[in-house]
C-alpha cells in the first residue's frame, strides 16, 4: 500500500489530527489535506503532525476560484491562492489542487470565464514556482461547470497548462470527474507525454445521483467506473506518485473513520493496485 493516500475529505467528521492518526494506524504512507482542516489545527502544527506521524502530504486542496471579473474579486482570488501556495510549501507538498471556479453570478460567458482562468494562472505560476509548488488544475464533471469549474476535460486543463512549464502547472486525473470523457485515453496519454500528471484521485460515480450532486461520489466498486481501464492508462504514462481516495458521500461520512479506511484499503487493493506496475 506504499502509494495509497487518504484524502481527508473522505473522513470528513475527523479533525486533521484524527485523520493523520487514523492513516498512520492503518499503515498508510500519505494523506491529502484540505485547507479548512489545516486552518483549524494551525499551519505549523499541521505540518508537524504529519511529519511526526511519518506521513507525506500527497496534495493540498484547494486553491482556485479564479473566474471573478471585478477588480476586488480578482485581487481576493490572487491573495487567497498565494496564501494556499505558501501553505502547500510549508506542508511539504508540491501539489496544490485548483478548482478553477464557475460562472460569476449573472454571467453566461463561459469563454470569457475561461480566459480569466488563463490570466490568473499566468499571474500565479511564477509565485508557485518560487515556492516549489505546482498549480494542479482539476477538470470537474460537466454538471459542475456553472458553479464550480468552467473546465470539464483533461484536454481543456492541458490547454490551460500548455503555456507554462510542467513543473509549474499540471493536472489531476480524478476518476469521478473524467471517466465519462470520450477523449479520456488521448487526454491521459497527452498529460503523460507532457509530464503534467501531478495527482491521481480515485472514487466511484454512484447512481442515482444524490440530491446534493456533490455527494454522489462512492467507494470504489460501488458505482459505474472502470478502474482497471483508467488506472492502466495512468500507469502507462509512467506516473508513480500517490493514489488518493477522495470521497464526498453522506453515508461514508457517517461511518466510523477506521472502518472507512479499512474498506477503502481493501477496494484499492482489489480494484486499483493490480493495475499499477510501479
């Protein structure tokens, strides 16, 4: 299980300290952190907790929300993302996941919003580089296009990354968000050729979709995603980094954390690990 990482959103009711302790008890090597939990514990103390537990930080969620069109909104987004970059660096991860943002209220200009994302990435990339952090673009499932991410495919994310060196701007392959894409094979292969896969996140796509669509993620094997195929594609690129399990699901959140980790470890071992060669 040397590459399996608990994204602490999966055990949402645990504090950061509890999640780190739970991951360490289970013998996991890494955790993916969220900024709200880091803020509760304090940045320096969070870094120390992970370090003292012998774990690594596979990623930090999240920066982004870069689509504001007004001056104050742009300023606030840049300030928040620079703070997130510093946090990632302090925590010892080079992967800051960016959810780029949806349409501002009353705005219907998707093309314009995407242009503003490109502009903000250009603003932030040098600062990220100076701190040893990559801006990791996350394409989200199209049902979140309007409110959370105006990029929906790996191809779109890679096009946004293309003007920048791979060590500055990269992408995350999240099975929930990209499994549906008819161009997924080409997108993953391109991301590999360009050395831009900074993170691989796994969970399933459950049906029926939850009333709150954010909570439709499921444990691997409970939904419709072909993990053998997608993991094989990612592995073929040479990706050898951590594999995060990131699940938003009310039933899982209400389950005991140790039980959740035990289940995710078993599902990872059965459904993902056999298709990793590194």
